[in-house]
C-alpha cells in the first residue's frame, strides 16, 4: 500500500528523447520533429515510479519516520539511509514478533487490489470494483509467461529480476600475454594480433599488435598430394613456423592453430563467415571498390574479462530471529546470462569470440558459412547465450575478434549494458603501418636503378612495393610500371615474391554521431 503523486513528466521526457534522437539525424524534416515534440508535451500523460517497493523487499522502511534521539543516532550512524524493518511488532502483550520477509532479488508478479485516484481537492474515485477483473494494459515485457494465478492471469504484472543493492558488470580489457588488467598494467596491450582476410590469395593474414606482418594461413598441397592448411611467413617476418608464434602471442597461436588443424574447408568457412559478419557493421564496404575485391577489414584479436560485482557484501536478512546468525546469501551463486555483440546493430563490433580459452569452438555473431566441421557456432539472439557470470568471484575470460571502429556491447538484461572500445593508442599506429602482401610469380620482370619494373595494380589508395626472398632474408624494391612503348627487357629475370600494399588500411574514425540505419 502506498501513495504516489502523478505528474505529466512522461510527455516532456518523451519530447526530450525525440529531440536527442533527431539531433544526430540529418534526413528528418524539422517540421516533423517539432510536431512530434509538441504532441508529446501536450498529450495527456500522467506517470510516476513505484517508490518504496524495492525498499520494502529488502526490509527497509520507506515511509516518513521520526529521527531517533542523538544518543541512539551516535550508535547507529547517520540516518540518511532507510532504517531496517526487523519484524512486525505484536498487537497484544505476550504475542511474539513476526519476522519481516527478506528478498535478495526483485522478481515476481504483482496485482492491484485497490487503486484510487485523488485530485488536488481531495476528491477520490475508486478504479477497482472487482480486483479479479481489473486488467491493466501492459507491454509484452510485463505480461507473464507463466501466471501464478490461473483464474485471472490478465490482472498479473510480471517484474523481471532486479538487484536490490548496487551492482555492476565489469567488462575490461586484459593484457594479451598475461591477462592482467590493461588499466592497471603500464605498457600492456589488449591486442593479441590483427587478422585480415586476403580475398585475392584466399588466405588469413596475421599481423602482430603493432601492425607488422607475421604470416598467413593458406591452402597448400603436402608431399602426398593432400590439401592442407599451412603457415607461410610474410616478408620481414621471423616467424617461419606457426609454433614460433606461441611465445610471442599465445592466444593468436591457439586461434590460428585450431583453424590449421581442421583443414582447408574450415579455413575458408572462417574467412567467409568473417566477411558476412563485417557486412552487419559496414554494409557498403570500403570506399575503394578495388580494395574491397582484394581484402577485408583488419580485425583485432583482443582479450577481455567479464564479471559481476556487488557494492559491499551481499545483503542478508535483518529479521529478529536471524539477525545474529543469518543464512548465507544465495545471490552470489545465481548465474546470469551475458550476451556479447548484436548482429542487428551496426554500432557493435563483435565478429566472433572464444570463451575461457576453449579454442575448439568459435562463436560467431552471424550464421556460419560453408563446411566447418562443428567448429563455428552462431551466438543465439533469442535463446541462451554461451556463458554466464555470477557474483561468486569467478570471472569469464574471452578472446574476441572485433572490428576496431566500433565498441562491443555486453548485455545482461538486469544491469546497464557494458561496453569496451579499443583505445586509439592501440589501433592508429598499427593500422597505419600495415602492409598487405599478395603472392605473385613467377613472372618476367627487370630491375632498373633499384626499382622493379612490374605493372602495378590500379587502386585509389595505397603504395605498392615488391618483396622477394633472398639467401639472407627479404629484399624490398619500389615498383614502377614499364612504359608500353619502351624497349622490351634485354635480360629479364624470373621473379617470385610478394606485391606489398602499404598505406591502404587507415585508422578507424571515432563514431560519436552514429544513428540507427547508418552504416559504419
């Protein structure tokens, strides 16, 4: 039982939300926005929150009360907090106190039994004549799926789980090599590696956290004639074998090795699935169509940690009969689902994830493409997410493959959505120094004044160079296209190597003005 003052604040709040939404859109007519705002302000909306309900559930007195004497307040502390309700006092002498009921969560179904409206002059009207037939108009989220009263289910209102003490979802970056909190570890970088789908060569390219090319996974023929996936080092890389990557970036090694062991079908399924996921973030692709044919977007492989934290210890009952020896709280062990990413949002950058270092399973935000031998699993958008967290102090560690241009969202439905966005200090320089390698050769090409005379591909962005292996490493030459009318090569060489495209991958722009319906 309680009293609430109804106000027309809902219309003004709705008008403010319309104005905020329209401020980021340039395609909406000003007259339409002004009309919607004025209609919202003048609409006959009355609303108010249900104050004191949560306090009652956690055994606190929300009604006005007298301040205790100074000597009592000195013992109990400041009285700005709501006082406890340890029980219901007896009505008659000799009767025992009745314990008040404690709830660790606000979750259940309620129904109105009495509801009256009182105007400013004190005149009242009772809105409920028969409580079994009072059926409020509810949104879908408040309609019970399993009514507790089968006789009159339409009168019930379902309230989802909510915590009765301050809590938060921790969603933090971890250092790539030792899983320490990035914000507490000087020099730590959450990026384990950068991965890029080379569409032209049909390979999965790996760069180190600073943007230096390490190698790629490609389909090759083994000596027996079978098709396998092998690691191929790229120009300038010292990682000649995939196992050499393990001490440098253990999580990047585990991810790539899981793909390599499963063969060409899984490699191409992963590449195709990554491309499909990118269309949910950047539907129109790159500004240069020629680059869109050659390569995908660089994706960051990062380490994160998710956990739930309470402000202080979990609360327990203050009932008279249990206050000295309260039962242990059950809230700490409750599992709560966490959903990472959202394929329906163009402002969410999650592509795929690995949970708790289980590199035999890759969860993707879109349905897998191709034959993947059970390696790929779509993250359900309606069903149960692949993992849970709790307040027991057992965090979940994840390895995420993300688009660095936009943040990743973690949704619990019981707490505000958590987000992580890779700081630009870890992305700008790495993306600027990336050079994508395309295998070429053997081809006839001459060299003049330290420049390789090879026809260069026509792209609107980037600088092309030539790299070829030598006995002591790699040799890099600038490229120049031979003149069509020039004298043919007198002594051309048969060359095999890589065409290197630099300055084509730029740093992600900050997206602070994103609105629904726009692409990244």
